[in-house]
């Protein structure tokens, strides 16, 4: 069963163009996402056509330069678009965030020739990307990755396995971190690998608790030959490229988490207004209204945190600590809010007739992806104390 959400979030946007962009996004969410999200999630259908629609609307390259096919929007605007998409369907919002992350290496560190040759196709909507950093034995300790790339003439021969890859098996290109040198961070490089490269294959998708419309799979490289001109930056620069991408990607996760939390709150509020017990709406009972107030406060605080970090990024300031704080706070808040939304709906909240149980299952993964929240605390702590470590 679906409940109409409450009025849209009021947003402060810097330009008329940005306001039009948010209006377009909301229209696409209403028309393309909400009518099918629950059914496609239940069946595990990947909405590839939705990403093409978003691409044709210019939403797959928002933070990148217009000269390369992007929208040249501030991160402050892009993240609010992402929040709206995630509120409608997390698989789509997170998918756009991952695609943006997968374009970051080329857009930020690639040569101008490679940007002009490849970025327009990557940002135009016909292609969808994936980001390959984690491996079966190296998750949080990303510098321990083992997938090797050996230079052989005009190509690299790549062997190894990447794990937990969003869009694994359906992506058109993979931004892959590989080992070209010695052990440790200094031996890692970044390659842009076409999805149809011989020797690149995907394992069956992982069987997940939520996010079933978003395929997550291991990617195997078995003697895959990648042209040497698809090296991003220089050999040995890959770990720095990966961390740079993750700083921005964590803001994307924070925005997605805020969208999920907002959707859960909207459904909880509307249910509390219409559900009557003891002769009046349950929203009138103080115990429940206080719960809704706490949920709303956490959402507003998280939104303010991720937007403040985005403005630092847009201003060219360091935002590593702020991105980690936003990812940590927003995803923890989303888990609390979604769980409380189930409680507000009582027994109905535990059924698939209402979407809040799905929000609760989806919120959990946001505390894990792109650096667990324990890793975020390590990043924040080291920035505060000047501690060393990867």
C-alpha cells in the first residue's frame, strides 16, 4: 500500500537553473520511479531504462564540466538532486552516486585527450559505470588489494577479482584500482576498463537483504588486456585517486541516506495523521509526536551537515573530515529514522504492504558502503589529532 508523501522539502538553491533542475527531478521521481520501485525491488529487476531516462535529462553528469558533456552544477546542487532520487528509489539514487564516483578518476586526473575522447559518452546517459576498489580479502584495508596489471607492450594484462561492485555485470565501464608495482599504497594505479573487454566477467549477483534492484557482484579479470592509454594519471597514483573519489562519494551516500530518511518520515507522518485510535489520530499522542519530532530533527541536521561539506568542496577547501562526518551522521540517522518509522506504523510497518520495512532494510547498507561508519570515525579522529595511517 502506498501513502502520498507530505509536501516537498523546502530548499535554498543558488540559481534559477538549480531550482528548475530540482523541479525536473521531482517530476521524474513521480513519473518514473515511484510507480514501479516496490514491484521492481520485490522482483529484483534492474531499472536500466530509468538510468537512460535520467541520462537524457542530463542527470548523470551534473557535477562535471559542460565541455565534457556534464551539467557543471555545484556539488551543493547535485547532492540535493541525489537526495530526491534516493527518496523515490534508493537503487536509482545510489546508482547515480556510484556512476558519478566511477567518472571521478577520469574527470579529475585524466589527460585532456582521454577526457575529450571518453567522458562525453560516460556522462551522456548511454553508459553506466562501476567503481572497483574492494576485493574479497581487502575491504577497509584497500591498500592491500592484489588485482595485478602488468604492462605488456601497448596494454596492461589484468588478473584478479574485485568484490562488492555495484552495477557489477551490467556496467559499461569499470574504474578499477590495480597493482602495478610494489606492495602498499604506492604500487596502486587506476585503469578505466570497458565492460565488454575479453577476460572481464561477473559472478552471480550477491543475495542481499535489501537494494535488490541494484546488482552487486564480484568482477573477475582473467588475462584482460586493457589499452595502456586507459591508465588514469600515472602509475602509482591510484591510491590517491581512489581516496579523492571516496571523499566525494561519501557525500553522495550522505545525501542518499537523507533521502531514504525523509521518505520514511513522510510516510510515518501521513500514517500518524490518518490512523485513529481511542477516537483520535495517533499523531495527537505525545509519545508518538515526540518520536516524529526527533526523526525530523535528525534529518534536518544531516542535511545541513552534508550541504556544509558540499559547500567546502565547491569552494576548493579540504572536506575529507566533513565528508566522513556527513556520511557517518546521515547514515546512522537514516537507520534510526527508518526503524522508528516501522514502529510508528506498528504491525503494518512490518509488512510489505507499506514501504517503511524496505527503507529500514535499505538504510542498513548505507552504514557499510564506501567505508564503514567505523572507518569514518577513524578518518575523523585522525584528522582531529593529526594521527598517521592510511
